[in-house]
C-alpha cells in the first residue's frame, strides 16, 4: 500500500488529504469526505478497503472541519459551502494526477460530508462518475433554521455539537435549498441510511432519492447515525457492488 500526503490550495488555505493506492498505474479514484467535526482519519476504513480493491483513494481534512484537521483554517471559518470549495479543489488536484482515471472519479461522503459531496456533484456533474452519500446530513439546513432564526443577529461564536462556529456557517447553510440542487446531478447515486438514525432521520434521504434523477436508497435496518460494528462490512460491500458495476459499465 502506497500512502502519500496530498496538498492543494483553496483561497490561500492549504488543504490536506491522504492518498492510498496499491500501484501508480491509472486507476479509478474515490474521494472520501468526513462528517461534521471529524477528519480524514475517520475515513481510513473505507479508504483502505477500496485501495485494496484497485482504487486510488483520497481522504481529505476539511478546512476548519474538526479539531483534528491538518488543513489550514479555524472551525469558525467553516461552513457547508467552504467545504464544497475544499472538495472541489481536491477534485481538481486528483483530476491532474497521472495515475488517476479522470473519467472515473467518484465521491463518497458521510453525514455532512454526504451533504457536501452532493452539492459538489450538482455543481460539477460532468466530473463525477458516481456519488455515494452515507446517512447524508440534508437535515443541516433545517437545523440551522432552528439555531439561527435571525441571520442579521448572529453571535460571533456559537458552540454547536462540540465545535465553535462563526456566522458564516448558518448564513451559507441557509443561502440555498439543497433539494433544488440535487436534480442537477444526473449521474448514479447510492444513498445509504440507517432506519434508527435520530440525528438525521431517514426521511431526508427518502426525499433525496425521489429528487435525484438516478438514485437508489438502501435502508440499513437497525443502524443509527453511522455504520459501525456489524454494519460496516455489509455497507462496504454494498458500495463495492455499486462502484464495480459503474467501473464495468453495468
């Protein structure tokens, strides 16, 4: 297994990611996006699994995305849209790698990373061969409406689920409706969501499945917000079937 740090720049900030691959021949690429408050270490399981199966994987740290992020930036500078720009910058970098197949670049995002990956796919549909959104946090806009009912009177700092956020988070989150963007990505989408998820109820993915032009929703019976323990390997295998089918043109 070859592991390499991979740095790109976005608006003066350096964005960290880690590439894994078992060879430097041209391979399909999978870019993995972590959830709110996390970092790329949380994607190590999927990153290794798919690198061992012939993919070049790239797991990034969002700028200000979590306390463990190795990218530049503070948590109060982060928003869903700054993360979309981070992901887009990494996508540009991966496209230019000689050992990445630029026609087979896939996005995988968990929770807020699933929201961000969905927006990125909608913004750049011709660059994305397929999207995997795991328990995607499409709820975050409704959450922002509750936490920030008056965008003109936001505090400079707000503690939300272990992170210190700034006004830009809620202003960006409420500047659009994600369900207006999802139809802009016509490519294949795999949604996976736990039936017992109380942080992001499955109804948000059920709506997304009807809104994307080409999406399938896998309901993971009994899973909450995250696929751990006995849920992890079946999830990885479901994603593998999805990606393998796309790479083989099925």
